C-alpha cells in the first residue's frame, strides 16, 4: 500500500481491488490449510478441518475489506498518511472488546462472542504466518544478494535492539517504581 | 479494469504461483517446529525453535537462488505479501480487548514502562546507519525486536521484498536462533550487576516474545528466589501489555522515529556521495 503512495502515482483502484480480493481469499484458504496441518502435526485434541474455519475466514475478510474501504476513502480526505494496517489493527482491537464482540455473536447465536468463537478454530498465530512467508520467500528472491551482503550487520543490529529494549524498559521501570515508592 | 485484472489474477500463470505457494506451505508445515536444545554438562545452555514460517521463506529463497523461479513470478508474488498479512494483524489485534482489564489494573507505571521498548532504536539505528552503512534495511531491523508482529507491519508498509523487509527478516532469524541465548546472558549479567531493582528487570523482560520472556526471567528468579512471585507477575503483565500495544507503538511512534532518524543521519553522512538513499528507494 505504501509503495503506490511513495511514487505519488494515481492509484489504479481496479487493479488494487482485484489484487486485494484474490490474494486475500488465496491467503485465507492457505491459512486454513496450514492450520489443519498444524493441528495434525501437533496431535491437537480437536481436529479442525480447513472448511470448519469458514466463519472465521469470512469474518476476517469482512473486517479486511471494511478497513480497505475506510483506508481508500479517508486517504482522499486526510492530509497525512495513515498506514492501512492501522485501520485493520484499530478495527480488530475495537471488535475484540467483549462489550462489542458478545452482542455481535448473539446475532448469529454464538454465545461466547463472534470473534472469540470463530477465531478459536485457529490453533494459534503461527499457521496464519506461513502463507504470507511462503509468498515472501518467492518475492524476496530479488533481495538474496542484499541478504548475503548485509547478513553480519543485521545480526549485530538485531542484538543491539535486544540490549536497547531491555535497558530502556529497565531504566523507565526503575524511575517509575522509585517515584511510586515501590522500591 | 477490475474485471480484466481479476481475469489476469485467475489466469494459468497465477494458478502456477498459487500452486507453488501451496506446495511450499505444505512442505514447511509438514516439517513442523524443529526444537534445538544445546546441552553442556547435562545442563541446558540455550534452546531455540525454528517454526514452519521460517522454512516457508527459506524454501522460497532456495528455489529463487537455484534459478527455479522466474523474475516474473517473484514480481507476481510481491503484492500478495502486503495483502496476505491482514489476517495476521487482526489475529494480533484481537488480544487487545481481552487484555484490557489487565492493562487498566496495571496502571500507569507499567504503561509508561512500555515506552522503554522504543529503546531498540537508540543504540541500533545510529550504528546501523553510520557504522554499518546499512541503508534502508536499518529501518526494518531497528524499530523493534523483530518478532512476528514486526514482520507483519513491515510487510504491509514496505513489502518484505524490500530493503526494509531484508532488515526485519534478517533480524527475525537472528532473534529466533540467538534470542534466548542472548537474553539469558544479558539477564544474568544485570541480575548480578545490582544497577536495577529486580522488579525493574522483570518488567524489562516482558517484551512481547514468549521465549525471550522466559529466557530473561529465569536468571532473575534464580538470583532472587524470594521475589519469584512478584518478578513473574511483573514480567507477565509487561509482556501482555507489549503484546497488546506493540503493534500501535511500532506504527505510530517507532517507525516514524526510525524514518526521521534515518533521513537525518543518512543525509549528514551521504550528502556528498551519489545519493545512497535515493538509489535504495527506487
């Protein structure tokens, strides 16, 4: 999404929405398949077949397309750039509150809430990651040279981010706990 | 326009791509999670797990490296990354609602402490840009500790087949393999150093990754067994908070700060060279 914006070229909405539709559905179906293999491999107590995820996938697709529509509409009005993923995250977060989720589930006769019940068909985050990363592996072929060149630097930098977050969090925690008189 | 593009996306060429992705996915998932436990003198030194998602990207890269995939296919797969990441984002965001009571109960000390996670940038970005001259891969590697949510964010914003994507994926692999070892050592050093209170270190241990949480809490509990309950509570709460807010912190603060810092430093450094920055942005 950000790529089109960077170049400030007029957005080809026909192409964009066709890609969104096809790739979203393809990735959703692949995620359901990955989910089943995950369950089979980890010998999960309850076996979830790909088609049993249909409600979760449908709900996800609805949230996704509402976010896209919001993004495209608001992009024309707002003076600053809001990443598409933020609409998704906010919408997903808002819908996850039991105060909203439970009544929504009630409409479909689901007692535990719409998101809580339907998403429970997924064993976890990991199977959802696999389809994206499979596409990414193919697409990143162009970056292979970059990987080789920068490998060592990236390892060093990653370890530095680990030190950074650890010390940063500890410093703030120390100050706040001191101010509170806990320690 | 829409219809024509739709037909193209459902053409034989694209079906070949979907089939290829399907096969990669099945193979990666069938390999499953591979656990490594490095043992020395009967004591576990450090351990790490490689997940199917990692195999998925590796298989793709190997296929590309051995010229089994055409450049055309690589370009066809590219837009799928930013789009396919959406379910992941929703799945991550769904933890916010259920975590809300914990967030409210934790109060402002723990919430304030969340900003410490921005410490990732302070050390790493200057070094990445000024010393390693990494280019825009620095942004992907520096804005967070590069766990799954970070991959999703970069995939959406820049695409994983970009310099930023190289950064976040490289850092992800580093964290996967070396994360627990590194945090085990770091936490032992700080537990013995007597600079920070154990509670502060416990909060620092909650950074949004389960394995890293465990690795950095264990040495702390071992050093201060009488505080074990409090240490674990602080660490777990901080971890829950980071899981809930990490996505938003990254998007609203960390990435813009990295972009700004990168531009500032890259400009100062490369002003007289033939626009390194421009070259990478193409």
